[in-house]
C-alpha cells in the first residue's frame, strides 16, 4: 500500500477511509495534498470490486481550511499559464470526487473553508458535527470560489450561492443543513456513529447498482425527456438481467 505525506488511508471491510493529515495548518491543501488525493482515489478505484464506500475526513479540529496561504503566495509569482495548469489539478480532483463510481461520505468534523467547502459539496453524503463551520470566503482575499463553483452550485442552488459567494460570510452547521450543503448535523460525539450508520446503509446495497446510480445522477439532469426515456429504459433492462440483479 502506498504511503502518503499529507493524508492517511485505511481500508477495512470494504470501507476506505481517507483522512486529510495536515492538522498544523487545519488540513489546508497545497499541490502535494491535491496530488495525493488524486492518487489515493485512483488507487481506490482500481480496487473498487472490494470497496463499498469512501469516507473523507480531516485530522484534528478541522475538516479542511481550503487553500494553504503559503502555497497561494507562491502562485502569485507564477505566469498565467502556470496558474491555469495549477488550478486545473484542483478542478480535476473535484471532478474525480464528484463523479467517483463508489459512494462517498464526508465526515465533516470541523471547519470547512473555501476549497474545503468544495470537497464537502463534491461528496455524495456530507454529515457534519454541530460545531462545523463553512465559508466561501474567497472574495475576502480578492478571489472567487471558481473551481469549486460547479459543485457548490449543484449542491445548494443558485439562490443560496449568490448570497454566500458574494458575502463570504461564515455558515453554521445548522445553516448548512438548511441550504442543503450537508445532509445531516449531529453532536460532535455522535459524528462517528452517524457516519457508521450511513456506511452500513451503503454496504447493504448492490455495488453495481450504486455505481449505476452515480451514472444516473451524472447523465439524467442534462438529458431531454426523450433522451432520458431511452437511456433509463436501457439502464434498468441491463440491470434486470445482470448477475447482481
């Protein structure tokens, strides 16, 4: 099993746990963490026949504080093309997480700021501690939540995104639940129990069915009703005659 410097990875009984491990900077991401997250997701996907669910969390008090400020300072001295190449790596990571064929649960143990909120939005089922805080605070730094915007807008809708993208205000766990950013909020000492309950729900579902559900979620929203009629009929027909079905 590969070793990582910015995260930890454990696979037990079909549950892959990926934990961001830079607690000294509240699990803020830099180019190394982005690359290692891409690598661990690729490794999990290669083992998808034995993995039923992925749980993403953060070590220490925070989930993810977004981009590492020291990393961002270095980007200021890069050319435009170099900055584009750098940003595409983050975009690729978010797209990979969002379209991942295995269900993903975000265990939001603390603050999820900027890009950290993006990671939450890209997961299938985010569950938060009541102490968790969220923010799309890029505007306070003269920036915008660009790479994370496709996933946050899909998660909370345009109306809420207009408010929080522009104000950059902090979002409580209760507010995050209200706007749909997370699916459940629980006391901090009940977070692991709540995550385990969701994991067991997912473990009792057919793995092929779960993968196809993810495909439906990706394909159907962009289809016309005529396209969806044919596509969905073909999907269910294949599953009816499958070994799992």
